[in-house]
């Protein structure tokens, strides 16, 4: 698919995708609020957040399906803010596939090429089918394919046009769990092979972390935090990110001093330590955070190192590879502990235990934030005309 000339009527643009002071309002509701974002050319980028956070509205402005209230969209040095959708070097893959049922698979993939007056469309379309590993289905109709196969064909139809940016709008949402995980691997493989800029919109945290080089966590029209998956998970900057991206135990505390490279935090009379680099509030009240899988339960009082708290097991849930425990601390707050099923005898509700973790596995956030932000975020009613 190389060596093709760009057809007339469609703009050419190479470079980073840049959103500059991008804003979209629907009446008094601000869906996207003064967004500045640079997505490097050739990267796999994810916009992650709950319904209503502005991620899909952002994608629609890049695609040209929504006109910004303010701000600009650039690809490289080309301002495409007012460019018509069909003239942008941008293609979109939707959750609903949108394949033409009366056309064969190869005709579906060829469709855009033919409309643009391209030559050798059959050969180019077959190359796209080979990329998604489905050339053997060229003569079938969409109704004869599984959901996963239809999604791959929709991807081939988008990629065959060689857009500068490929937008993925919840593309795996209609697939079952096993197939969704397989497609996550396939999408990443295809992106690496073709080298296009992929912008993936999703509310699925695992999906974003599995595929994306960089994730922007969105909330209420703004970016809460931007970074690679490991950075966001290990070092959340806000309680929303800590709770939305995985699960966190957040304990009320106060910074009381320092111990070498660590900050000392008092949590209900217990001195806990966290590296200074993982503490966003150097003094005053904080939320002391630690992920459930970073915790270890010790019984019998032996072998305790690092940070520790005592409590009582109140619940145990076997999940196969691990067991999730709830442990009630001395002030009646329950924390979650996830332990691998490595042959250690299971614990029973009512057992007295000590929970321990290494200082470098914790983090501390300013107490001026809501400790429950990002937990079980539900879909909220949006104004007429707005999209999630």
C-alpha cells in the first residue's frame, strides 16, 4: 500500500496531532474545557474516562463531526479545525462497524478507494485484508462473519486509506471478554506494523493500559493526568485517577516529618513512610494511598517489615488466581487486599492480621480532594446534543 498518490479533495498532513485551547459547549454545559494536548505522530494514544467526561466529543471534533466552540485542531502545521470531515486525513472506526451488508468484504474495503478514484483498488484492498489476517474472507458478506471478524474488516477499510490519524471510538465494546482481549493484542500489532497515529477512546481501563503508549485520563472536560500506563497506575496525581484507574485504598493522614528520602505520615497514630517523590502534598493533611495487590497479610506477628497496620478479616472472595480480602482497621475503615493463590492457607473472617507493604509502593495525595472521586462512576444525563 505504499507509493499511492493522495487523491484530490482530501488534505494531506503529517506530524503530531495537536489540540490547542479546544473547547466545546452545549448551551450552559461545557463538554470539553480549554483542552491542550499533543499526540505524537505514530503513537497509540488513549483517551480514557467515564461517560460524560468529554472524550468522545474530543474525538468528534478531531474527525470534523463536531465544530469546536473555541480552539484549533492541527495535524503537523495544518490547521484542520474548519476542514470538512471527508477532506481530513482522518478515518474513524466505530463500535457499530458500519459495513455495507450488500457488498462483499473485498468490496467493503475497496469502497473508499473507488470513491477517491484510486487505481489498483483490488490489490490494495487485499493487502489491507492480509494485514488484519482475513484475506480468505474476501468474497463473503458481512452477515457471514463473527463480530470480531467484522471489527477487523472495519479496521482494514479504515487503514486502507492510509490516514494520518485513525480514530477508534469504543471499537471493542460490542465484543465478548475473551474476543476483546484477543483484539487488544491484534490492534496493537497492527498499529506497530502500519505506524499510523491511533487515537483510542474508551472507558475500559484495562483496554487502555493494554494497548496505549500514552493515556490521557479525562474527567469533566479536562485531563486529570497524562502519562504512560505504568506511571498513571503507580503514581496517580489525583484521587480520581487513583480510583478510576484500578482500585486504591486511601487512608486519612497528616505529614509529620521526614526520614531520609521518605516522608513520614501519621495515620491514626501509626507512622507510615512514603518516598518524597511519590508524595504530592509535602505537608499538612493527605490521603495515604496503596494499591490492594501491593499489600501482604501476615499472621502470627512474625516477619513484618516496612509499613504495617493491624486489623480483622471481614470478608474473603476467591477469584481463581487470587483471593480478595477485606480487612477492618482499628478505626472501622475497611481496606482491600488482593493476594495471589500461591498455596498459602486461606484466611477466614474474624482472624486478626497484620497488613504490610514496602514504602515505595505507596503514594500520598492532597486531602483537599474527594477520597471517593472516580469510584463507580455512573453515566450521567447529558444535555440535548451532547455526546459522552
